[in-house]
C-alpha cells in the first residue's frame, strides 16, 4: 500500500496514457476501416488529456521540476533566498488550494445543472470529478518537495524522488 500512495500519480498517468493510446488507435482503425469515427473518442481523449496534465503536474511538483525563474533568487544572499522561497511556497499553495476549491465548485455546479456530455450523454461532472483531487494531489506533492528543500537547503537543484 505505501508504494501505491507514493506512486499514485505515476500509476494514474500510466493507466490514462495506455487507455488513451488504445482508444486513439481503435478510432483510427475504425475510421479507416468503415469511414466512420467513434464519436465518443474525442470527448474521452480531451478529458483524458486534462487529467493527464493535472496528474503529470503532481509528478513534476514532487520532483521540483516545474518551470521557475531563478535569476533574482540566485542573486540574493542565502538568508534572503529562504524568504523568497517561503513567499513563493505560500503563493503556490494558495494558488493550488484555490484551484482545487474552484474546480470543486465547478463540479458541484455541473452536478446541480444536470449538464450531459455531447458524445456519450453522461453527466459531465464525471469527467470533472478527478480535477479537484488532482489539484489537491499537486498541492500535497508540492508541499512534500518544499519541506525537503527547506530542510536540506537545496537551492535550484532537482531533488531526487523521495
């Protein structure tokens, strides 16, 4: 169980990518064989890309591999770097928490108004359900990385997966 919790986003991304690859391939085969397209594949692939992006962001957050502009940080003396780091962590945590909250609100709005998807005619909130969880996971992984950086004093280096 610890392996699954530690590697959850990697497992989710691998399963999503495999399913999306299979679905896209099946659509191409059907399209060339019958000159018709599987209508639901566009809907499933688009929402799959959304989830793949969010859970991929969790992987990057855990490793500290998000894009950063470090010029000002690198020019500062060491004590000031810690202050800048703390402010950036606070801003990032706030942004991620708000993203999770607003995506939760969007999902509950979709549940309330009964919107249905255009291809499969299922409630659209089914696709949205993993988004708040994904943002929360990015937040947790980002905080895990921030704690490691704060304790070890690494500055702009990628921390090995812990």
